């Protein structure tokens, strides 16, 4: 997990530490670039102008980002003032699918329909590119720490920097861990506004214990911020700087000031559901590309994407812990997966009933050489 990849050394009064380059935002950019690279290669093989594809991609990408962000905000009750902070994480793929199709519909009505390119042909072109985008995009989720899984008790999984990880809501909010590897003394907690921050119990084997923190230490400074009472320490943890993983403490011990080495608390190990999705999407991309020469109708590659992703997402959601059930113990994405799977079956039936079967293709030329009179109807 690396929320901030590095800081661009341009310091102003608005950016006193420099300009942060977020891992999620960078992966989002790379996902778009990689998707477009593959989509353009497929477009050339399908005989579709790459200029047309680029015009279309902007509308689909922008519509997808807006749709993904809106669904996330609805699902997690995000304030409207934070709608633009998508580079920090906070998008839902099924929302991007809806927004992407809306974007396609708008550009088709505006200009794209005059080119008479079947919609399902375009869908087949972008299907493998969607897999690549998801594969790279989930790496961004891993860097951001979002889309995390349940606590992994079998010795596997990944741990995250606890102070900055969204998974803190799970492991700290539900009482599995403390915020930084230690608790405050019960007596001092009774006076949060005036009582000093006196260390109570310390987690055995934690980073705080390894740094030398001891029971009875009085915390006087944390990351260069003076701590006079419990309330100030709580406020520091509640407003923790994004991307900062280490905590440096200065304590009073037996009347002497002691500076502890900076330490980075880690979370319990969680199922790496982001990694699972990246691997699944890489495999699904290979399946789609391998299936491409064997399709009988335009749109069947896209149908395979719908079915494959729906199955993966439904079961991957069972390992995630960042989404609450919305219907019959199913999360919103699981309900969406069922809908997408059903829609994929319906779409396949419609393709077989209402479109024309592709003619035989020359194996050396792929799908570019098709009989003009057997072109499928637009769907």
C-alpha cells in the first residue's frame, strides 16, 4: 500500500509539502492508457478507424468515471462536496459500466451513428480492454488500501499501514486492534480535555512495543505536534495526513524526555481481494482474446465479459469487508452481478435471434474479412 507514490517538490502556501502524486490516480491514468492501447490494436484488426475509437473513448471514459463516482457516493453516503476526489479512491465498477454506456449513447446520438459501425462490434473491441483497465485499476485500489477483504486467519493475506489505511475502519472500528499499537490509561480517558495522554496497555509484538514505548509513558509530542491532553491525540489520529504511515513520539518517562524511533503500525492480515481481481481480469482478458476468432455473432465477446466478470465479482465480494449487505445478505455489487449475468444471457439470446451470423473468416486475416452482405444488424 502506497497512497502517495512521491511528492513533486513544488512548495507553495497551498502545498507546503509539495504536490502529492497519488497511487490510485496514477493507476487510473495507466489503466486508461493500457485499455486504449489494447482497444486500438483490436480496432485495427476489426477494420475500425482508431480516430473514431479515440473520439468514442473520451465520452465513455468520462461517463464511466462520473457514473462510478456517483454510485460510490450513494453507496457510502459521501458528501457532495467531495465528489471530485476520485483520485483518492472511491469508485464502483458497475457504476462506471452504467456511466460508460450513457456516454456511448450520447456520442452515438451526437455523431457516431453516421459511421454505421455496429454497436456490438464496438463492444467486442472494448471488452478485452475493460479487463486490462480493471487489472491495472485494482492495483490502484491496492495502493490506496481500499476494496479490502475480511481478516485472513489462515496465515496468508496482506497487512496495511494502519494509520492511513481505510481498513482501519474494520480492524480498529470493530475492536480487533488499537489505532497505533497501544491504549491509553483508563484514568486519563476519564479526563479527555485536561488529562495527559498516559500510555496504558501495549500490544505485545506491535511496532509500538518494538519502538520502546512503555506503560506509564506520558505522550508529549506526536509527529512534531504538541500533545497536552487526550483530546489532542485523538484529533491527530482522526485527521491523520493521507499517505503518512509513521508515528514519531516524544514521551515523559520518570521525569525525563525520551524520543522514540518512528514506527509504522500495521493492520492484521486481510484477504487481498484487489490482487484477486487483477489476476482474474488478466485471465479473463486472455479468454476473451482467445475466443474472438470463434465468435458467431458480434457481441458474443462482450457477453462473455459480462458472464465472466459477474461470476468473479459475486464470489470476490464474499471475501470483501468494505461493503454492507443491501438485500438478502447480498452486497450492492453482488446484486449487480446477478443482474449483469442475467442480462448477458438475454443479450446472447437476442444476438442469436435478431442478428445475422458472421460468415467464415480467413484464418490468416482474422475477423477483418467478412462478407459484406452478411454484416449483422446494429444492436
